[in-house]
């Protein structure tokens, strides 16, 4: 089966189903669509395994240097007595912060993650900030940021 981007609908909010394609063909098609239409695209995978495999294939075909963001699962069950790993929490917060400013690229998630509640943007802003090498910081602003 061949699927071209001309047979897909790119109207805002429209859902295209790519479930009959193999994972490599699907990744190439998603990269082509994202580079052609220059706006953020969301792909919801059925499982974490599909998400990881698709992400690897997308990075292989990503010659356009499009941002590929992964909003991963918590990897815990609702009744577990422990919290998700700190790296997972950090990755999810980082992805949520980047999505707000995303003008083009691909957002990957699973069905479970897409259905989970997320924190408000104000919480994301209050809980993280970015520092880069050789960035000049004003001491008062840094103290204010860290004390709030």
C-alpha cells in the first residue's frame, strides 16, 4: 500500500490514521508531512514500544532538522506507591515547556500520556528555568527565581 501526503487532510484539528503502514514508511511520511506543512504535528502511538521505534526512525529520516519532542509515559501504574523516575519528570516538563514555543516539528506521545492530566503552564514556568554556558545572570533575578 502506498500513501502519499496528497491523500491526507491537513486541516486544523483533522486526524489522519497511518496505522496500516510499516514503522519506517510511517516515519518517512511523517517527516515529509512535517517539513512540507511547517506547523507542529502530534503523533499518538498505541504503545511505548511503538513510540520508541518510531522516534528512532524519525531521527534517521530527519534531514530537515525538525524538532522531535517525546512526551513519554509515567512508567508507573495508578496504584503504585512510588513516584516516576526524576529523569521522566524532567523530560516531560522540558517537552511541555518547548511545545508552547514550537512553530514546526513533531510531538510524539502514547495514548495513555495523551489522556493523562497535565499541570498548568504557570506551574511549568515556576518549576524550571534554562541556563546555558556563559550566560550572564543578574544576581537579584537569580535569587528571586530560586526563592519562589
